[in-house]
């Protein structure tokens, strides 16, 4: 299913908006998916981005519940090695939403809402938005996500 853009009040697609400090905020896209399919939806979004010419180092994927299988595998080799891959910035990087503060910004941030407490996700979404230079893609239940985005605004 293709990404859906959140709409502005007048029904037009929401584009980049000027933040209070004059900076342009990232565009938000929503990909509807059940919690147990959010990681798969995020992986499909990564594939589409890479197929469209986006550089792998442009993409950060965050999960709100269980770690992405790639992150779980890489962390098994040690935190230092895992974060060295992040710092190299030459490949898609996968992290838990709780690590969003530590992760450097990238042009595209994808959040897979695959579990986790609503309060923690609502607090983390603004951090994910701040890390996204051009595009924030959120994969999960649209009703839950819209409620959480409203709570975090």
C-alpha cells in the first residue's frame, strides 16, 4: 500500500511547514499497518526509497516496540560496533525509538509503531520529527498515530 500523506485542514496534502523558528519542518507520511505488520511496512518503505534513488545513509528507521531484526542482530556484536555503523552514516540504520535522542538526524526517518506505550510514543514522535530533515514516515495504525501526533503537537 503506498504511503498516505496527512492532509491539511483544507484537504490539500500537507507539505513542508515552517516551524516557529522559521525552519522548514519535515513532511509527514502515514503508512497504515497493524502493529504486527509495522516493521514489514517500514521495510517496504525503505525498499521504495532506495529503489527511487535515495541513498541508504539518508534513512533512519526507529521502532517503538521490539527491535528491528537488523538492529537486534547488530547489537549482538556489541554496542560500540553497532553505534560505529550509525556514525559511519553510509547505510540504513535501525534503532529503538528510545535511542532517537542519540541518533543523528537523517533526511528520512521512518517510525514503525510496532508496540510500546502510547505516552512514550507520543513523547518520542517529536524527537523523530526533529531528526527527519525532509520526510517522516510513520507506519502503524492510522487512528492511533493520528491521536499520538495530536497529543505530541
